[in-house]
């Protein structure tokens, strides 16, 4: 599979590290254990278009938000992820 990097162009997936679901809203650090349990373990496993966060570790080192169809692996779009992580 090839992933589009907004800086480097289309690259092999082997250059990237999967960083997880880009739609997860994490609780504040001071939240209780139940809130953190829900954020980490109780998530959907979507079928179809989904936002993912990838780190271009063997390239420009940018974090890239990639919209990918989990059924067909078709890449629907890509953009740099927000430094604040609030680009859901």
C-alpha cells in the first residue's frame, strides 16, 4: 500500500508508523480511570471511510491525517495533522 505524504508525495507504507484512530477524543490527564478505560479500550472498529493518524518516520517525520476506506484500503485524502491534535 502507498500513502500520500503532503510533503514528500506518495510513499510506501513501510516508511510510516500507524499512530491510531484520528477521531479519538482523549480525556484530560486528571480524568478518572473509567474515562481513560473508555477512551483506550471501548472504541468502534469502523467499516468504510475512517480518519487515521500516520507518522512519516522514514521521511519528513510529519504526522499525517489520512482518510482511508477500511474495506477497500482506498485513500480518500491526506493532510498534515494539527500540532495541537485537535483536527478531528
